[in-house]
C-alpha cells in the first residue's frame, strides 16, 4: 500500500519549490567536467575510423609515440583483449580486427597539449582494407548480405538472446490466433512506418578526467547517468580493485539516456593508467555526434482486424530496429516496442514481434524512452486509421477498446490502477476535442502506457548540531530534477523543514551510497525510497530526543518549520539543531530501496525471447496536439500540446511539469525535424546547426496535466515520470497532421517535404495524376 | 569543443589602418566584425588566416542615416540595430523582414550587415568538420580539387545564403568599398558573382564600408519570403525578394531576386517582364511566379530535395508578390 504521509496530510510533498541546482546553473557557476582544471593535466584526443566498415590490417603507433609532448597511446595493442560487458560480447574498447562504423575509436593519445595530441593522431599509421558497408535495415536483411560481424558465431551471449548473422535481437508476444481472427475480421487495416535515427540531444558533450592515484587506484571525474555501474565495469575491465576506483560525478548538461554507457571515461582512464599525470578528454560537438548512442531508426508494419461494432479483434505487428554496429543496450527498444504496440487496448489476438539488426552505423542506445516515441507513433496513427475505417471518432474508438481495471497486459499481467481512460479524457477535454477546426488545422490524440523501474539505491540523511540537514545519495542529477527536486522535498516533508534548506551530496562513489543510476524513469522511484527510509528513521530519532527534552508524549510532538514542539504550544520546543546537539552532535540514518518484486505474469507462454514483459507500477499518458499545416509548403506548425500524465503521487509537481514540457519539445523534434543523415562517410549532420532540434521559437504552447493515481510500489505512491511524456506527443502531432491533411503520416520525421509529398500524392489521386509526374515516384 | 586555429588578432585603429593591414598581410589576413560566420568556419578549418583584422573598434561604421537621397547603413551596424530601426521598418520593409529572420537574436546582436552581405557561401559538403571533409577527400572550395556536388563542374557551386543580399539587389542598393587605391561604389547587383569560391567582386584587400539604399518613388512596395525548417538558426533553403513600383494602378518597375539557389542571388528579368505594364492581377503574379520557378536551378547541396525546393520557388515567389500587390 502507498505509505501514508506523516502527520496526516502533505505539507511539502506536492508543493512547488525551485530545484536546488537552478541558481548555480542560471548564474553559470555550476562546474561541468570541462570546467575542471588539474595542474599538469595531459590532454587527450581519440583517433576514429573514417570508414563505415573496414578491416584493420595493421596499426603502427611508433611514429606517433616519438612526437614531442606525447605521453601515452592506448589502442587495441596495449589494452585488454576482452569484450565489453554487454548481453552479446561483440565489442572491444578499441577497434581490433574491424572498424564497424565511421567514428569508431581506433586509438587515443595523451600529450601535453591538445595540439600535440592531435598531431600524434595524424601520425598513427592504420592500414585499412575498406569493405562494403551495410547501411540500412534492408541491406542488412537481404539474402547474402555482407555480415557486419563475420565472426558472430563465436560471440558469447546471455541466455535467450537471439543472434543470427545480422540479426542481434528478436522477441515476440503471441496471444490467441491472429491469422484466424484477421480472416474473420469485418475489416483489416494495414499501416507501414519508417523512423529516422536521432540523437539524445544533450547540450554538454561527453568529457572525463582520469587520474592514477599513488595507491594504484584510479579517480574519474565524469558527467554520467550511472557512475556506480560505470565504475564497476571499468574496474573489472582494467582489473583494478573496485574499492580503489572512484567516480566523481559533476554537474551534467543533460543526458536523456545518452550518458548511461561509458564514453570519454574509457579513453581518459586507458591513457591515465599509463601516465602519472591526470588525463583530460573533452569531446567536441562533432566528436560527440560520432560517439553518440542514437535513438533507433527503424520501421514498423501493423495490421489490425476490427469488428463492425468498432471492437479490435486482432493485431499483427512487426518492428525492425537499426541497432548500429554493436548490440550494446540496443535491444531494449525492441522489447519495449512489442509491449507498447497493442496497448492500452483490449485485443484478444496478438502476434507482436521486434527485431534488432546490425548495420555499419553508430550504436543505437537507450535514448529517453527507448522505442517509445517510435512505437507509440506507429500504433496511435494506425489506431486512427482503424477508427477512420469503421467511421468512428478517434477518442470514442479508443475509449471503446481501452483497458479497464483488472484487464491484462499483452503478456498476461493483471493491471491495477488503470488510468488510461482518465488521461485520455483529460487530454481530449483540454484540447477542445470535438469543437470545429479551421481549414488546414487538425487535432490529434494519442495514449500509451509505460513502466516504472526500481533500481538499487542507498541514502544517508543527517541533521547536524548547526541545524543543517544533509542528504547523501548515489543518484546523479543529470538535469531531470529528480535528485535536486524530489529528494529534498521528501526529506523536508519528514523533517519539517523546507526543501531549500537541505544540502545535497550526490553521486560520488567515495560516499558509498550506491545507486544504480538514472534510467528507466527510476530516479525518484529508487533513490526516493532510499531517502524516504532514511528520513523516516531520522524523524523517529528526533522524536525520541524531543520526547525526553520536552517531557512530552511522542504523539503530541509536532515537527515543523525546523523545530520540534508540543502540539498547541509552539513556544515549548527545540530546533532540529538543538535536537542533534542533544543526541551527541548529529542525528543520522541510512536507507535503501526495499525489495520490490516484479509483477507476476499469468501467461508466460505467450512470450518468446522476452525478458521485459512484467511492468512495475505502470502508468498511463495521453497527449493531444493542434497543428496548422501549410498546404502549399507542407510545413507543420504545432500550436498546442496537452499532455495528461498519471504520475502516481506528484511529489514535485513543478519538476513533473518540467518533464512534461521538455518531453513535448523533444517529441516535437522527433516528429517534425530531427533526423540523422548518413552519407558515404558517416553522419552528415553531427552539428546542432544541421541536426534540427526545435528552438524556443518552434516550441508550442504546452499544457501539462498531472493525474494522480498512487501506485502500490513507489515511494509515497509515486510512479516513474521521466520517460512517458516523450512517448505520446509525437504521435498526437502525427494524428493532428492526419486530420489536417487527410493523409495518415507514415514516415517520421514529418518534414515539410514529406507532408507536401503526401498532399501532392492525394491531390494527384483525386485530380490529375499527371500534375506531379516525377515527385510521386518516391512517395509511398 | 572545436577550437580556433592559432592566429594573430589585430584590432583596427581606423579604416585606413584596417585597409593598410590587409594590403600588408595580403591573403594571410581576413577581417572580422561580429565573428558569427568567420569564427564558426575557422573552427571547422574552412579558413586558417594568420592574421584576423578586427573591425569592431570602428564604431564610426555603425549607423543608419536617413536623408532625402535615401538611407545609408554602415557596414558594421548590427542586424538587431537594423531590425529595430523605425526608418528601415517603414521605408524598407523587405530589408526589415530579411534581417529579422537571420539566425537567432543572439547572433543578430553580434552579426553585422556587412558580415551578412559577405557571408561565406555554403554547401553540405563544405560546411563540415575537418575530419569529415578529409574522410571524403575534401572539395575544391577548401583543401581539395573537385566539386562533390557536381563533379564535372569547373566552378564551386556553394550557395549564397545571405538573407539581406537579394533584398539589397531588389531595392537597387549600392555598396561602398574602401581599398588601398581609394574608395569605390558598386551596385549590389554587380557585387555578387556566380562562383562559390570567389562569390564577390570585392578584392581581398577591400573592405565593405557602407550600404546605400536609394530613395524610393511613391508606390514602391517590397517583400522578402524565406523558406527554412525552423523558426530560428537556419539559413535559407530558399528566399525570394520582390520590389514593385506602381503608378496609377499599373506596375512600372519590378525586380524579383532569388537566393539560396546559386552562388549569387539570381535576378529574374522574365518575372519583372511579366509584371511591368500589368495591374498586378492574379494572372500576372502567377506568370511572374512561373518565371521564378523556371529561373531557379537549385542543386543538391542544402537541406531539401531539388524537386521540393524548385516547387517552393513558385510558392514563395507568389507569396512575396502577393505581399506587394495593391490591395494586399
């Protein structure tokens, strides 16, 4: 059951406070990794393959090593020949026999100046045999396609993981008999979608400083989402004792999933282990663009059967995601896509599959809500096409088929706290669904579900005799506001103080407050549990002190405004600091996340190769959008986005609204403009001048609506908040364009040119096909 | 981060000093005013000057001066200053529109009119990081031999991306240059050359000092329409500037100028011919837009496909024309 808030009601939880890192960031005082200075630090640079696919016949570093200022060179020849620790062991720290994408690290150099390091890179002789690259899903899956990993059969992999030539991930969920149901359906609607790859879009490029310590250890300053697990991975790889490796997280300039995996840290560490001086590696924007863990490009085919009364009877869906050169964490998007595509709709017959393929492109990674924007776009535009086929309003059609309390997920999880209809209705009402639209305007709606994650987290809360309240958590603040927003609120609620007076100590592994990191919307969920447990313990200790000091019954003591006092006589009390002094100078406690079991599945036999089918504390989100389409240019202007999100309990509503607004703008970029372009030598648009993220001038009016349906599993009833709001707005924009133009959009992003081609196509279909003779060929 | 290559910075004490330094250092020197174009390009190693001559101290070249003969704008006047100038907004609305849609407010605060006119031509294969260009084998505009867009082309086809240039040509502006041999004036229409590597007639040792806009006869209207993908930052994928003069309901003079379709702004005399002598009825505007469509020949070196940009020529020409036609 959701834990009750102490003293009856909420006084801090659910109220608005500035996050504790806001002032430092706005004033430019926050120090990011690149701002750190170390006396005598060496500067590092990374040599990267210019070829999407090449065999490396020889690497000779001797000429580079003799250049002035060069202190260390790291490459395949002098770093451990063990694969990185992923589910498929297909990747090394440096390219060894093959370079598999343009930008893959081949060597790294540390020198006294950056210029010397770059000069040394140019003097490393690499003998490449250029191979024909695999640059698309179609090329990867074609019969007789060149293999991105010719030696794939020799790779170790975790149990159940599919690996077969260029296919490096596959999962399927089946329920009922889809073939029969499709045959019997009143109508079958089929839609095909394509998605371009994108970047996480954080502003601070990856950077790290590594320093070998006199005791044989290593310290790494970084801006990571998961410094504790990064540290374990790095220590194991270089065979260092874990307790001698320290990761110190700095302010992080955005991450969005792109900073879960080690990047600059690897190369700074590999070089620092050869030197007795700190090594500093700061990626340029271009280099960060090459080293990106991208949002998956891919495609989807969805076929649904519907009865004449508007009831969905069957869905067959097939996703193929471009995983890039290495499997990494790329399979998450495929696992999530099959969980999303039929939800939150009651469909008795399902056959849902997703495939991950290797190509000679950048590695696809866990970008905010992996697979979420893509799968939600596909399924929700498809649902509107089905609704149109049965002549039903999109909102009515969704409500007709939507999950209710106690319905089951595709994998057979019995669902509780199902707020799908509530969020859908809230978004529809807010956008003015059903009221007339001017010409070339359209409204669209989309609804989906998502999970919460509970990692492992530890925290320490202490009240000192000077009255200060300190929270130590391993959770890194990467910009989401989970650590700097929610954690102080949870502590302030329990210790009767204000969030602004809580000092935060975050994500330094020397603090021994483990945290499994930011990802999967886990931060407030797992770190929140740890901080909550510690804060409750401290509260009880303070009450015990006050009991004696005030000679009052425990039940009569009130905590508030930084004091403990007797109910009804506020003058009869002591401050938190005085209580700490009475307790010997400090009152402190540690806390950790409790053991929370995954929900059970009633029909595990429906799953094939699926290890992510039981979703903890699921939440529901709906977005509605209103757009204006310029029929002559195809340009889409998004006027409004409304997102209604079930957050369980809104611990930090201001922070949640920030997540919803940020998610809407990120989804706007996904839907309309963001697209990695690959040329013969890799990514064409690594810079933010050419990779078209929305600007503030493109951002629409965004209305966040917080819906509270407390979970049974989260701290104070919370659910994961960070990822859901990026999943639905893109789909809502897609449906709004559908209704403004009459054409369901199938190729994302909806650039003006694609929308214009769609319009030209439909004009050609209805008037004269000769009007657009050559343009129509490329349109589907 | 991308770093600037090493260079010596010499702030100019006076215009004569700046001209003198250019004469002295020759090809090894470049001038900078706002730095919004030059420094970004230097970071990509598109320019590696040994000496950068700073024009920013020359505050005397920052002004908007109206007179009976027209308006004179100092080359170092910031784009923000021009965008906010009430005389420009009321008398030269197309210039107001053009400078208002350049890049971002921050860059307009730094960027100058002279810098926008002398904006380096742009291309998908040129405006790339050094390593990227090296992997491709470079192009003729910098470090290489051939054009990557049109391998058979003897000249570079990088695109003129200045929003102000087509408008200045449409208005019949004159540009003043200062060089070691004194000063000279060049009509804006003759300033630009269709060569992506040498896009101006300005000699390397000359400095653009002033833009003179002529006084416009009564009944003159002008407009600029820009196609871009976002509402900020982006260079034009296409731009159309139109200037029309109407007397007693009849168009007596017209100029239609396209940008971002060639290495120089492209004037379309056929469009003007379709308008002059008419009452600017919808058919005349359509014919002029058709002429713009026929005249623009975009290449595959900016965002957007060739067919799309070509189609949009007609749409944007028609919109700019409609904005100028009486009754609009």
